[in-house]
């Protein structure tokens, strides 16, 4: 339920309404926007009549949120959420480009890639260290050693790092190293994991499940938001369809649909959504033209030798070309590419 306060409501009136919401056994989510103060009453609201709050002083209107997700809905939070990451933002005028290998493989591989993507204009570095592989016999990632290498790559390039978390037991070690926790497609509905991430305050990139609907993605985001972590961005990464020419089918519709339904930033992963490097730049351009707030792209210095997802990984030169094109599309859309604020000290890493 949303309790919309009058424009001239006093802080005391807001406090009194909050006390009433709590006494009804509901949780409070306060949103003080430019236009209005909205008190979200979250919980089992179906048998609480709106009249309970309508007559209180300073209250303008009381509305029920019709969608099953509340905190994630644009109805509840009309303005875009703009997430600060590291001197840049996601969800506002800037387009974030997160780039790097599928997996961290070695010190030279991750640092060379980090330097290449930094020089091409990326705003953050990605790299998996706990890998969700279809086969238990495939490379599973370097674990904490990989996090150390990513931390060094961040030192060298100043790029914040985005890393996938697969289990709640990894949370303590992950939050020591990473700037953004990635929840992968296969874990989008790992509700225990979403709950513990909700208790942390690290930013989250939540990927859409392989066969998840947009509503299911938003319900997963709701788990994180309900825990108190408001730093969530959503990621479309392609869905399973009957089509076999590409690894997945990019649901480009999801971008405007999500921007309409939610205030959270929306980014697109053209690497997993196509599965083939040749198609990545076209889909990256399409995503920004469709209103995406950023991209997450796999880049590898030698894709043929990559231990995972080589076929969909761009060589650094192709990535640099793609960033230029995306920058031009961003400009047409009245936006610009995000730049990380960290210091870039390429010299001396070797
Ligand atoms: C990845 O980003 O490398 C990855 C495993 O992605 P997804 O969860 O979208 O398959
Ligand atoms: Mn991958």
C-alpha cells in the first residue's frame, strides 16, 4: 500500500503515519521524492482497509499497488533509481559498460584485459571466479585467488569490479573484494542467496533466469529490496526459445517493458544473449537505442584459448570499435558513456 503525503505535510505528520503503519504490523519504506513523500506500507496489507490511513493528518491519498512486486515497482517509486558505483552512476544519463572475460584465468590474462577494456572506454571490469558450469568436469573458477587477481586489476586500471556470487557461503569473502555482486541467471531464484544479499549493502547486478518471466525477475529483485539493499540493477541476458541459431534469444522488449514497470536500472548482456561474438556489437547498439542503462560484455585477449565462453567473447579491438558505436548511439539518446573515477596506473604491473 502506498500512502502519498500532501505536498505541505510536516515531518511530524509523516512520523505519525509511519507509527500507524508499524502498529498495523507492516514494514515501512519511506521514499522522499522531489514531487511527493510516499510511505510504503509493506507486508500483508490485503485485510487492512485503506481508510485506516486515509483520515490521518497530512495524508493525500492511499493507493494499493496492483503488482505482486512493490518496492521494485515504478508505481511505488516513480523516479528512476540512479545507483552510484565508483564516480559514475547507473540509471541516469550515463551508460555503464562493464567488460572483461567470462572467467579470470591468470594474472596476465585479467590484467591485460582490464587495461584493454579501460583504454577502450569501459567503466567497470567483469570476471568470474566461481563459475556456474553445466558440467561438473568443466573449469569451475579460481575462487579467492581469482578475487586477488581482480583486486590487482582494479589497482592498475581504477575500474570497479563485478563478480558473480553463486552461494551465500561466498558472501563474506566476496564483499571484501567486489564493487558489484552479480547474481547469475541460474541463481535468479535462489531465494536464500537473494535474502542474504538483501542484508548486505553491496550493489547487485541481478540477471534474468534462462526461462524466467519479467515478473519473476522483478519478484527476485523484490527479495533483495525487501532485505533493505536498494542498490539493485537488472540484467536481460537472453532467454531460451526454439531458436538455435544463437545461444539464447535477446528479449529486446524486456528493456522498455522493465523501464516501464520498474525504477531500477536495466542493463543488457549481448554476449550471453547471442552466444556469438559477431552479433554482440549489433545487439549492444540495439540495447542502448532501446533505452538500456548499460551493457555487460565478455572480452578476451585470445578468445580461441578462453576456458569459458570464448565463442561469444570479443577481441579487445572489436570491443573498442563497439564502444565507439555505442557512444554515438548514447549521444543520440541524450546520454553519455560512464567513466570510472579510479586512478589508472598502467605502468609497472608486470
Ligand atoms: C556470466 O556472466 O559469465 C554468466 C554465467 O552469465 P549468465 O548467468 O547470464 O549465464
Ligand atoms: Mn560467461
